[in-house]
C-alpha cells in the first residue's frame, strides 16, 4: 500500500474488515474477522479451502462452493450472491 497513514484511502483500507457472527437460528460457526482489502469468496469448504477465523469458508452443506462474494467499495460493505438459485 502506497498511501500514508493519515490519508482517507489508508483509513478506508484499514477499516475494511467485516465481522461475521453466528446468530441463534443459523448454522453454528466461530466468529470471523475478514479483511476486505480485496473481494472475499463466501462458500462451503472443499479439499483445499478450509474454514479459518479470517476467511469466508464454512463447513456447511447448505452453502454452495461459491455462494457469495463480499467486498468494500466507496465506504460500504457490499455482498453479491453467486449461487444461481438466489440470483434475481
């Protein structure tokens, strides 16, 4: 990153973390802190992609491998479904 620590783009990059928390009616998982310096895939675990506290991979059979993508843009967190069942 070539931005200096006081710049607006530097602050945006450093604050682009999404926290995913398990809700009472959801599949159980440990809280995730995911950096959004680049788009992040949300999906089911497969051979090489395993769940971790800093990624969007889940051990959940109801998710597709490429369920969604989440990213940070213009001060907002964005999410887009990539599963064909849920596209509108």
